[in-house]
C-alpha cells in the first residue's frame, strides 16, 4: 500500500530503512542544508530530485510529500509491518 499518491498518479512508499537515525536528526534541524534534505527525501521516496526539478514539481506537492514522510518517520509503529 502506497504512503503517498502524487498528483500525476505515481505512488510512493517510504522506505525508512534507507536513512540512518543521524540523518533523521539532521533533517529535523531547521539549519540543515537543502541539498542534504533533498538527498534524504530521494533515499526514502525513491524519487529522482533532478527529475522533480525538471518536471517543475509544485512546492505544495513537495511539502505534502515531506509532511507525509515526517509523519511516517515520527509514527513508525502505526505501520502494521
């Protein structure tokens, strides 16, 4: 079951085993560099950041993906697996 469905219909399942606890801690830091944020999101979602930029992903969709990802990381036990 997908964790997020993009506006183009693509489904994303977040793979939390792709990032470390340290990366998660850094991601929560407001001073964290945007490139590293993109790298982490790419790891967890499987999305190609360059493709996201080229296809002009809207800020709203990016924020929704980010919010859903953070919610899943913050509440991993809600996943029955």
